[in-house]
C-alpha cells in the first residue's frame, strides 16, 4: 500500500516509523507494589518509591519482565539474555525523581518482525528494532485551577513496553494496519489490553518525506497519539506540511510535535532531543537482568496460538476466505466465539452471521462481543434451526432480533411466536394454488415468456400468504411445476 504523494515538484514518498508505548498488564507497577488499576482517584495509588521519597529504592517486578519477554517472543524477536536499566535524565514535572528509569544500549528485546494484513489479501513485513521496559510518568492536569497545574502520580512508575519499529511503512494506511496488528498480538498474549482511549497504548509517530530513491529526510516526531484514526490523520497532515515547506524553499527541522485533534493539524512542541541530551547511564540501584535460555523457552511454551497461526488454521479447517478469517481473528474473543458457533456447522454461514448480523447489532448497542446478549452457543442453535428447515433464513433474522433484545434461546422464540417453517407440501400447494388462481394476468405473462422474472413475484405472494413460514425451496419447485416452468 505504499503510495506516492503528488507535489508541485513531482511525487514524494512518506517514510514512517512508530514508537508504541504499551502499558504492561500487571497488578503492580514496574518498581513498586502500588496498584495499576484504571480510574482511581488522583494520587491514591502512589507508593513511597513512586513519590521518590529519600532512601526509597526500586525493586523490579518479575511479572513485568516476563510480559516483556512474552511480547518479544510473539514478535519473533531476539530475547537478550542480558539487559540493563538506565537513567534517562530530563525535566519531568510529573515524575518526582527527575529522571526516568528506562533502557538504552542494552534493551530486553532486540530485532523482530510484524506481518501486516493489507487489503486484497496482501501482506507486508515491518521490522521491529527493539522493545524495552521503562516507567511511565504521572499526569499534569492544567484544567483543575485557573492559576495552578495539578499533578496526579497514579501513573508514575507504571510499566511500559516501548516497541520501536523500523521506518518501513510508506503510508498512513500501513501505519494503521501496524497498530491494529500489534494491538491484536498484545491482546492475544495478554501483555497489554490495548485500550488506547484509556492511555494504555499510545504511539509516537515519526514522519519524514523524500523523493523516491533519495536518502531518508529529516524526521519529525508526533507525540502521544492515542487512536488509530488520529495516527493516520497526523501522518497525512504532517507529510503534506513537510512537502509544502520543502517546495517553498524551506528546511525541515528535527522536532517534536503534537497532534491537535480538534483542528486536525500538528504543531511544534520543542526541538527534538538526541540520545546524548538525556545523559543516559546505568541505574546504580538496579542490577542487570540476566535470563537463562531454558527460562526463555519455558515462557515461549506458555504462549497461546498467535493471530497469524489462528488465521491460517481457520482458513484450512473451516474453508474461510482470507478476508473472513482476518476479521474473525482480529480479537481473540471473536475468534473463540466463531469456533464455538461454527463447530459441526456450515462455517461460512456462521462467519456471515457473525460479521454481518451480530457485528451490526453489537455496534448499534455499543457493545463488544464479550457483552453480546446472544452467546456463541445460541447462534449455533439458530443455525441448526435453519439447517433442519425448522425456520427459513428470512424468519431467522426476525428470531435473531428478538434474541438480541431478550437473550432468549432461538427454539423458545420460535415456539412462542409460532414461527416454525411450513414444510407440509399439501399446505404449501394450497397456498400456491390460491395465488395462481387469483392472478391470471401474471400467469399469462409467465406462460407467454413476456416476463420470466414474475416467478419471483409469485414466490413473494406465497410467502406473504403464509406469513413467511413456507419453505422457499418448496414454493419455488411447486410454482415452476404448476406454471409450466
């Protein structure tokens, strides 16, 4: 999906790299036992370590380390058996110790790869440069008082995985696909919940432009973008801005920018710092992390089936298309729902009902599949009623609407509302005879070959006469017999 952007001086290529900050799924922070629960009152989840009280020393959270290793393994990345925590010195108004504990030259995870799922079944590999652990800062709140800035330290010390891509993406669409795929992987393995709206996953977007084939241009970094849509909008705007600056004779300055969501523009925040500006040095309070290869193998063995493997299996076992399988594996809960509903049934039909009917109903109610009022087992029961001719496909849609509203089993709804399909040939034949007898003009049109499509009209009339309960296949057969078709 690499695309060139037209400019006054010809075509331009945008080069994109992402630094995704993913909050580690852990009950405690990276270096303290304080809670990481979302939504607590300000400053109620702050330990003495988080508040940088004198004499308080950090203690590494083993769960966070294991989660980082799990993520690295899922990204097919190199796990470094020896890694070091560093102090990153910078003025942090909402990180009390005045420096961030992060990793620099020796991160916990090295190079890996993510395979993007693009339209038309295409894929693209994007390199992962590194993954390192670091602590998050607190939150400065500027809207609590007209003259003061308040600070909430609940997030201070929360464990983050910074996942740095290579500059391999060439369009906003590819960047969106990258974030979606990364979020899917993290959710599958349970290392980050991926809730961008809650701040537990956000992206720093690096954008530069160049003429095709030229060396890399000067990049600008757009900080803390918290939705896939905003990532794409920020890239589109920033690429266009840089092209206009260069074509007007200007020079791109390496800088950090913010994306203004309301206006859809990026604006300068500060000149971009380099690594030496942070004066990194190994944290004297933390020993290096050392793993054994055997321990890493144990962690690898605990990984669940990953999205790409599951997608390939659904295509092989259930005969699904690339498109359907891709949609169904995007969330682990959706994949599990499908497998339950489709087991022993028409898998394509199950996929269609989930992707078309269920997704539409859940979207209307603002619910996820986890909160679905129709369980996977109930959807399977509905498909069984269609398969054994208890109800028609059209009636099934009516039954499904009631299931969404009430959560009742489909068999109960069919029984209570008298919706069983009429398969008695005699009853259907009587309805067909009545419709034919009452519409001689249409019979003549069909018999004379003037309007062969009128057969569809006859089917509709019979279905109407039977309140939609007649078996459509039998109706068609009887009509053609009696009309001489």
